[in-house]
């Protein structure tokens, strides 16, 4: 997406931070991916947008770099060295992209970042194996890092990946269930999305030499911001512009995903919620997707998701103030959190 999606204030600061993060992290990220052998390396480099399917160089975007930016910003907020935390930032970005490679296979998504997903180009087996290798690289980054916080960071990232996989399994299981309580869906989002954003912030704190309380507060900040991020992502999955998202409009509805706005609508007790349930009970056509989007809106799912995202961001700021009482020192983290909850693609 264009980094000018948020025009002023925190949006401009976040855009600058993300660009700076890519400049700082991408050289190490590329070197790490290039160490993968043969086809695994080509699949991974294609997924990141750096090569074409035939292995020739490409000028694609490797992603927004939100998670590595959180690592570096958290380190700075706690008076640590962002440069010392580069390997941790690379590890988090690799772990994130492991999930994307696998998610595309699980969800049968055919587009990511404006082009064909890796599994549609190289096949399911190679995409899954490349994802596995990318996760191994993430842990290798930390295992080979001489920084004194690297062992604790590796253990934390490994635990996060287990939690994240549990969240993904729950998300998949929801598709087979007619009724999913909203609190259960929020718990899934915390594990699937909030855990990694929390881990990113916690790793930055660890690399800054922070104490246990500060590390846990940073983790809590990231988790709350992560739920807000997922809420906005779910809204984009329904109403996002395909030219910006790189995915078909209403793709989540067509797949009958139990995203947070959808579950809020389904559990609303409204006529529109019942209409949405009926649509979700059978296969959907293109016309049904628009009707489902309208039903989510009329049932209050859209308004609930927007309001709950704002509430979660308020909670995130409260958690952040536990680690950084002078929030002026955490301007980068606040700008990034504001960015992910106000984005439109």
C-alpha cells in the first residue's frame, strides 16, 4: 500500500519510521533469505517480492515492515540501541512471513501484495516447505546473535509461534461452526495477531535491557494494538479497495470467514444478523458477497469493529505508560499504533 494512506501527523511519522526500518532491516533480511538452498530460496525471495518466478530480480515491496518497526521503536523507547536489535527485528519479520506463506495455502488466497501467491506459482508443497525454512531462519537469527538478550528473545518468539498456530487453528475451526461467541473470536484474534505484535514489542524491550515488568507491559501494549490491527484488517477484508489491498473485494466473505465484524453481526440478535447467517449457511456468489457486506453493516458489525478498535488502542496506551511513563519517549510506538488502526489498505 502507499505509505501516504494516512496524510498527516502520526501517519507521516509512521511512514518515515517504516521506511527507515526497511532501510535498516532489509539488507540483513535479504542476506538471510539468500542463504536458503535452491527452490526454497527462490520461493521465499519471490514471496518477499525481490525476485520473479524464474529467479530474475524484481522490484516488489517486501511488506510494510510494521513488526520489525515495533521491535526497533520499542528498543528506542526504553533507551536501547535500535541497531543492536536488528537481528531481533529480522527474526520477527521472518516469523510473520512464515505465517503468510502458510495462511495463503490454508485460505487458498491467490493474490498477495498485488501478485500471485507463492503456492499458486510454485505449488503447495514448496510454499509450505519454504514457510517452514523461513521460520527456522527466524530462530537461527536469534540463536546466532551474541547479544545477551538473544536466548530470552528466542524462547519468547518460539512460545509466540506456538500461540499463533493455536490461533490459526481456531480461526480455521470457526469456519466449520455455525455459532462462534464473540469473546472466543477475540481470543482467537489475540493469539493469531496480537501475540506477534506483542512479541515484537517485548523483544525490543529485552534488547534494551528492560526489566520483567517493562517487558510484560510492552507485550501487553502490542497485544492490545494487535487486536485493533486485526479489527481494521477484518474491515479491510470486507470493504477494502482491491487496487490497494491486492485481493478481491469481499474475499473474506466469499470464504465465509468468521472475522470479528462478521461474528459481531452474527451475534447481534438483529434481522440483518439472521440474514447474514442464512447467507453464510450456503455457498455464496458474487451478488451474495455484496448482500453479506450490507448485512454486516446493518447488523452493526462495522460500527462495533471501529469502536472496539478505538477502545483497544486506549488500552494499549495505558499498557505502554506502564513501561514508558513519559509517553513522549514512545512517540515512535504511538505513531505506528495509530498508523495500523487508521489505515485503509
